[in-house]
């Protein structure tokens, strides 16, 4: 992977790219979900800083497009073709399963010279099949961020890192935009998109599975759901902070790392089958980290338990 601020970035040598028209990059959205609305608001707020103009929104659900247009001080579009007509870059901010369908429905005569984007973490720019025949430039843009609502999370986007993958012209354009906005960028290859998105899922959604199990066990011990979250908040936050700052090996503590087989055995004795399976799966991964942290320590007994 390449970062926008890294010497390892690959750039096409002496590229000659087409002009997209006008001084500002005009960006329009097809789809008005949480990610599209949040990005549009972020772009609109920093339009002068990054040389951007949000043109507007089209959606199959008219009221959503009208809301997004008002939210971003842009235009409501009645047709997808209207977005293409006034935009240099068209972002398909739809669910993953709809990206291909929306692409296939676009009037290809209207997209020449345009940058066609989607926001899927798992799909590559190849989803825009045959795009090279229409003089347009594909790119996938993925924010490493969970969009929990439409109305407020745009305020956090200045901290977010983005991955880009696609045609070198489109990638270069978006690298410049995010550099102007102050966001870090990694350029990745289309062949690794699914693995990349699996990593993001582990770091986001899958963490919730572990937290949910821990909260459930605390509730079994008599905590209310609110108490379970509140009492464990420092434990959770400190572990995550330490892992981010120092890496998982250095942050590792607990009975597996200590080689405390009796404690691990005791944990397993009070878990139901589903909890036990999750505990063992996590434990085996922790065992690998523990072996890296303490290569001299004997983990034979714990390995047998897990």
C-alpha cells in the first residue's frame, strides 16, 4: 500500500491527463445514504480549501436526495443523467449490491471524460465493466470509517484515512483532493480489495462481536447493560489505545500472555458452547502473539486447553 505522504507512492511518470473542466472539481452523487451525505457535507464545508464544488444528488428515493441536497447546499437532481451533465466526478454512493446495477443503467454517452467513483470497500473499480470504451476513469474510494448517521459524523471526517484504487488519472486527482483536505491516503491494488475489506471488518464489526459477548457475560453476573458498558469502558479503551500506539504484541496482557492455564481452564468451564468457541478462537490468536512477545515462555498447557 502507498500513502500520499510516503516516498513509496507510485506515480505514473510524466502523465498527461485530460482536463475535467473549470477550476474546481465538480462532484455529484448518485445515492443519498449515510456515506454519500456525510462526504458531500465534508466536501462542501471545505470546498474552497480543496478546490471542490458539490453539484447535487440523485436517488431513487426522492425525499432522500432532496434532504441531501439541502444538507450540502447543493442541487436536487431528478435523473442520474443530470448529475453526470454537471459533474466532473460522479460518486455512486449506493449499497454495494446496487453499484453494478446503477453503473449499467447510466447513459454512457454522458460520462466521457468523467471520473466514476464508488465507495465500496470490497468492490474494486472493475465493477465499472467496459468503462474504458466510454472515455471515463474508474476509481474506488473507501473511507476507513463507520458512518453511523447522516447528520453529524461528517465532523469526524478530517481524522479519517481513505484508500484509493483505480485508473491512475482518477487516483491522482483524488490524492490531490484528500491531500488538500488533510486526509491521509493509501493507494491499493484491485486484487487485494476483498482482503482489505475483510481486515476492515475485523477491526470494526467483528470487534463488536467480542464486546457483545463480554457485555453479555457481565449481565449474567448481575450488571445492567448500561453498567456493563460503563464499568468496562476504561478497560476497553486502554487496550485499544495501547494496541494502536504500540502494536498488539506490546499491548498484550492477560492469562494467555502470562501462561496461566488454570485461569484459562476456569474461564472455559463457565462458558456456553458458542462463547467457548469464540474464546478458543481468540485465545489461539492471542497465543501466537504471546509466543512472539515471550519466546522463552512455555505455553504447552494453554495450547492444550485451546
